[in-house]
C-alpha cells in the first residue's frame, strides 16, 4: 500500500494526481486570463498611453531576471528541507494577492505602473510556485505513467482556462450590464474579472496543498547537511557546486536545459503575442480575442491530454520534435497567408495551439525522467532559470521582425505587425535545432 500522496503502481489517475493537476487548473486564471487574453490586452490599450507595450515588455523582462536569480536556490532549499508544499502554498498565495491588486488598476496612464508592477510580481511568484509544483511530478507518477500524468496537468490547465474565460466573458465582459450591475465604465468589467481570478486560484490550489503534505527530506539526498538551515549566500555556493558537478557528470542534461530554454521561450511567445497579432493584424475585436482564447484552450487541453499517452509510448523527445516542426510550419503559414483574412488565423492559430501544450508537457516529462531522485527542486529551479535567462528572445525577435518588415515593405510598424510571427518561428526553429543532438536517457532509478 502506497503512502498518501505517492503514486500507486497500476493507478494512473488516483486522487493525488487529480489534486496535483488541479493546481494547473487554478493557474489558468493567471496564465490565460491575466497574462494572455484579458489583463495584458487591457493594460496595453490606448487608455494607458503610447508606451504601454514597450514598458510591459521591459517590466516582464525585469521579472524574468528576478526569477532567473532566485528559482534554482528556491528549489534547492525546498529539496534540502522537504518543504515543497509549504513553498508552493506561500508563492500561490502571493499570486492571489497580486491578482487581486489588479482590481485597482483603472484606465489611465497614472495607473500603468501599478498594473505593471503587480503583474510582474505575480509572474515572479507564479514561476517560483511552478518550481515546486513541477518537482512533485515524480512523486505522484511512475516511470510508466509520468507522461500521462504531466499531460493531464497541462490539459487541466488549458481546460480551466476555457471555463474561466467563458465565465468572465459571458458574465462580465460581453454584456452591456454584467453580473452585479458591472459595466465597462472605468474598466470595471476587467477589474472585477481580476478578483474572480484571485478567488479561482485560491480555491483550486487548496487540494494539492492538503493532499501532498510535506515530508522530511532524507539526509541521503545531498549529504548529512541537506536538512540543515543555511543562509542565502551558502545556498548560492551550493548551487554553483551542483551546477559544476552536473556539467562534469551529465552534460546531456545541461544541453537539454539549454535547448528547452530556447524552444520554451518560443512556446511562451506564441501565447504571449497571439492576442496581439489577432487584434492588430487580423482585425479581431476584444470579444473575438477572448473567444479565440477559449477555442485555443479547448484544442490545447484535449491535445495535451491525448499526447500524454503518446509521450509514454514513443518518448518525450519525439513528441517535442513533432510539435516544433508543426508549429514552425503553421507560423510560416500565418505569415504567408495573412492577407486572406480571419479564417487563416482561426485555422493556423488553432493549429499552433494543438502543439503548444504537448511540447510544454513533454519537456517537463523529459526533464523529470532524467533528474536524479532528490534533486527535483534544484533541477526544476535551473529549468526555470534557463528559461528566464533567454526570456528576451521571443519578445526581441518579435519586435525585430516587425522592424525588419517595416523597412522591407516601406510601411509603418503597425502595418508590418504580422512579420512578428517570423521572429517567433525563428526561436522555435533554433530550439528544434538545439534539441536534435540531445539524448533521451532515463535516470530516475527507484
């Protein structure tokens, strides 16, 4: 009989798995509604001034630097003291606070920095929460089911995005007068949506916190001092020693961290700029963007859960390669056929959505299979750090491609916005090339 919160042989989807997966469902509020389809679009509207777009980019880049500097140490410390659930709870609660704070961001340039800082802080705490969340994956799965379990989590995240986007769209944003008499005056529909997001995250994060309780970290993991309390400086010294050891003992894992950092930034770029391109280049209204988000989450959620089984059968690397090739092709199609109207973006944009989730899930599975037992938090911390270290790539390539497009066509940057998809395609293709020589080696021995 298995201990509570630990995977049982022969049971793929027991309650611990569902409780763990519900955190992804909870995270849909911040990922889908706040970051991608509602608040970021609101914060870059005309009401916040002509520089809102660039300031958003720079602020999120600064948040990425903070994550890059803190994620591996945060993961290492939770490994050493066996406190993953505690830190998952603390960081999730801070995400809830940041989400609720967005309610006070009214339309107007004077409120821009409040929105930017709250959004950036939420990004930092969400990334740090994910370090400990991802590190729990081997605990609630087996080597034979880890792909399906990871896919279930990602899939629940996308499906949660569907439910929440539809809820706020039909209840608050679309009607002239929504629930509780809410209208779009003073941005109230979007601001109340932020409170709904905060409540959603809080409620659905509770099951994993109550189910996967903290356990004392075994002294064998990292030596006798593993459970000892150490300062921040010593944590960084241990981190540097561990990275040096990892480079000497397993460069294949290091190469995967580098390759995944690049293609994951491309995957993030797809969702980060999907709404922007849909509205700016294909004429989608704000309501249409939300409906696109709902449809994108439907296909992404179903595909991710389905591809999880394929991951267990053919391996994570093949799933990632297939997904990246398909996304490069779809991105090129959007660029070449952009004059054909909204039908092109509906078709090829949803094609991109089919493969984003499976690539993300398989990347997490790939790393979990390779990571030595007891070092999950630290390695997933490095996973977050390497991703953040290159998080400028997709935004920079997106902007650079638009600049090139404006110069080539002789038109303004607004007319050349569709060129931005080429920048994201370049990042995806670079990640694909870097992944090719990486070997898929299982290292998670019991």
